[in-house]
C-alpha cells in the first residue's frame, strides 16, 4: 500500500469521526466503510466502525468489526476491551468477560 493510500484512508476516517462526534452515526458508518475500502487494515477505522455500529444497535455487525480489529491488532488491549464492551451490550456476559480478561492480561504483559 502506498503512503498516499494510507493518508487518504486516514483522512476519510477523520471525516467519519467528525460525523460520529456530531451524532451522525449513519454518516460515520458510511465514512468508516469508505476508509476501509481504501485501506482494509486501518485499525482505527475498524474501531470507529465497531463503536458506531454498537451505538446504532447493530451489535452483530459491531462484533464482526471488533473481531476484525483484533485480527489486525491482536496485542492491543484496547481492541479486546472494545470487543468486551460490545459483547456486554449484546448480553453475552461470559464472552465479554473472556475478552476483558484477555485485555487485562495484555495490559499486565505490557506493563501498563
């Protein structure tokens, strides 16, 4: 991937984030997906997409986006925390606790 592609994807992500902050969840979801079309490995876009989908109540899609984020950043505690939060919202308590434990283990391993 070229540097321009990554920059373009991040710019699109930032537009999505601004929409999310303004409360335009549908607009944010669309821009996050646009950013991911440019760079499907842009972790922050997967994170934003998962949060926006969860806010909209599309929890199955939010879980999928959170799981994709974990594929990209498996050692990032925040990725696992994000998944835990969405699973909790979905009522999947044991799975949420597992994801939370994974996040805490990674944090301890990293000395945070």
